[in-house]
C-alpha cells in the first residue's frame, strides 16, 4: 500500500507460474467501487467482489473489465521497481 494525501493506494505483486514478476492495483475497472480487492488462490487471483478468477500469468497482459488493473513495474537486478507516479496514477480506484 502507498498513501497519497491520506488515501491508501493498494496493489499487489506476484511471481507468476512463468517466473515473471507482475504488479497490479488491488482493484479493477468494474468492481473497484466495492473496495474489496483480490485474494490469491494458488496460481490465480480472485476478485473478492464478483469471484472471477485470473491466472497469474495474465496479470499485466489482460486489462479492462474485472482483470486486475495493471501497474507498471521494472526489474532492476534483484529489485522490483514501481514508480510513485505510477502508483498515484491509480488513485481514482481508491
């Protein structure tokens, strides 16, 4: 979570089955108003509002609808880097 003006911007990071580090806001275009986010069930992320399931290797690939809203990230050596401006870009979800 990252706070902007006192508003927490929630996100998650997951290493998918293909070994890629992925990041997304803990919200989607459809269910974000319910503020329930996602939970992980093995290799899928599950929307806590509608119950739809999303394979981890499709995060950052598919977007829109109830897919987790992608969060830009970069791997630099052993570090996963997420820019503050990219986090703040998701403020409307929260």
